[in-house]
C-alpha cells in the first residue's frame, strides 16, 4: 500500500522587520542631518528678519525726509558741528507719540499703527536727525534752517531702546550701518543704525540757500573739513 506524505502548506516568509538597532541608527542619522542644517536655517531666518528691518528703516527715513522738506515736520537741531561728530543716542528708554521728537533729535516713526513708538514694537523706527550749517556760533536754529542745511539721518529700531541695550553705535563698517546678513535675531546688545544717510535741505527766497552754502556742505559730505570746504568754495 502506498502512503502519501503530508504536505506542509506553510511557506517561510521572505520579509522581516527592522531591528531595534537599525531603528536607532536611523534616528541617529536623521539627528545628525538636522544638526548639520540647523545653522543654515537659522542664518536664513535671521537674514530675512534683518532685510525686513532695513526695508522698514528705509521707509522711515523717506517718511521723515518728506515731512521735513514739506514743512510738516520741524527741522532738527542745526549747528556748525560736523555730522560725523554727532554722538549716537545715549538714552535707553523710549515712549513717545508719533509725529513728534522723543527728545532733542530722536523722531518717532510709527510702523504698527498705534500712534506711538515703544520699545516692544518690531515695526516702530526711531530717526536720529541732525543738521549742519557752517554758520557762526550763536546763530539760531531758525536762522540756519532758513539758509538750508545738510541733514544727517540714522535710523534705529525702536525695540533696541530697552533697559538691556548696552550701547548705540553711530555706525560700523565702511557703510556705517548694520550688516544686512547679521543681527537678525536681535541678540546683539551693541546696536548700529539700520540706515544712515545725508541729504541737502535747500530753501528759496532772499535768505535762502546760496551756491556757496551748497558747495561747502557738499564738500563736507565728501570728507573735507569745514575750513577746507570754505577755501575750495571761495
């Protein structure tokens, strides 16, 4: 009698799962990759934040200039002190209304629409303004403003005017402003201006800006001393 051999219908699986060691290795590799690209992502975000700040500062400078030229914003303090010798802001507190000078030469440009500048705002900007005119000592601000003057601006972010700010800088580097790719995180305690510029404010009339006034101020803006500018424009 022939006997049939029982058939085993169960086939061995060709698939197997991940071991604990393989899973741990995958986690380690992913962590290393994230650590490697984290600085690049942080720098990218910081650069975008700083670029936005510079854009807002440029708009604030334009707004201030338009107001001074149209007469809606009073002229800043004008003196025969060259603009390069104007010190950076020294105060560390800020709380002033829009469309006014916070103190002698700091002007509030409201960016967030609450009609004031505060040191908690990320959009408010503070313009430090000063005018130069080579007039004799003793001339009033109004007299020098009528002659026209060289206007210098430095724009700082309002949130830098806090109690933990160590120092405001008049400018850094060859351009005299903050780098567009650094400082975006706001951790730098030494605050340089976001925008720094000079421009001519000219007036008309009998006592308005003369060619000699304009020539001297342009020469000074190009780096000459007041004495050198006066000699070259005679």
